C-alpha cells in the first residue's frame, strides 16, 4: 500500500511542490514575534539543506526524476555523499522546506504542511527502495546495511572529499533552477512579512535589500541559464596528445649503383 502511494506521489511530485510553496503565504499564527528572527533562523536551516544538495551533486551525480515519471535507475550510486546517507538530496530538500517554513513565520506551515511533506517523502523513499531492492538485490541490501537511510554518518567524509573531484560545472547546470526557486521563496516570504509589519520605521531598512536580493537572484538565474544553453558549463573534453612525428626513414645507398 505504501509503495503504491509512493509511486503515485513520485509520478505527480513536480506538481506538488508549487502547491507547498503557495501554502507558505497563508496567514497563520506567527512562530516568532519578530519576522527578522524567523528569517534568520529559517535562512540558516535552509542553507544547511542547500549545502547538502550542493555537496551531493558536486561529488557524485544521480539522475533525478526517474524515467517517464516512474522510479528508475541505471545503476546503484554509492559514492560521494551517497556513501554517508542513502537519500542526501531528500534530506537537503526537507531542510530547505523547513527553513522556508520558519522564515515564513507560519505555525500552520510547520504544524501541517511539513508533516505532510515528510509523509510524501517517506512513501516515495519506500517506493524507490522497493525498486532498487528488486533490481539490484544483494548489492542494494549490502549498501543498506552500511549506510543510513536519512541520518548522515560523516565518518570517513574527509576521505570522500579527497578521493572525489568536485564538479562545479555539473553543480551549476543541475542546481541553478532549484536554488533560484528556494532563494526567491525565502526572499518573498520575508518581504511579505516585512511589508505587513506595522510601522514604516521597522521595515524601511530591510525592504529595499529584499527587492535587491530578488533582482540579484533573477540575474544569477539568467546568467546560469545562458551559460548552460550556450554549452559553456559543459565539461571540457580532454585533448588528445599529439603523437611525436616519426623520423624520416634513412635510406642507405650502395655506392656501386650510381
């Protein structure tokens, strides 16, 4: 039953995320009396989640989204961050959404939306693990016995960093869209709270900076998109070393045949 629910949510998950983002703007009992406190704490939590995603994608890439919106995997990825946590991208996503909920200063979001989001991810992970278990059998079982599902174990993380080349081009190419959505969401909920704060003096200092942040985020998004579309973020193809020129053959002439 849980696996079927997970497959359903996996299929429609791209349509669910906009709904969760829209719920950020529902008026609710505030978590903190000051929206600035909520924004700072939310930003800190969200940045941890973004860091999780960045390190994961930069060290060892995994194709997201399945095939035809169904759970699918060509191979079992166990390197990079996946050697410390089986679902580091989901951990990052969850922390980013919790950060947004705190920044929105919404009790409703943290009390209702976050548990709903956690349930959806739980069912999706169950469906994915069922697929991987059927496809990779003992290899996946051994992997599960070594690595936690969600709680990261950073033992040996230094060796992971030293033994893997960080791919900045891949990180920007794969992550610029998600980062833009998260950053603009953080800025937008903080701007909403700042504009609804009673008293102009309490918000005049931060509002222009928030508008500037939204503009800067948009420019960064456009820059990354242009770089991706023009191929400038593609990994450079190693050039073949030129073979040394072969010396011309030496012909020994018989002095008697002239």
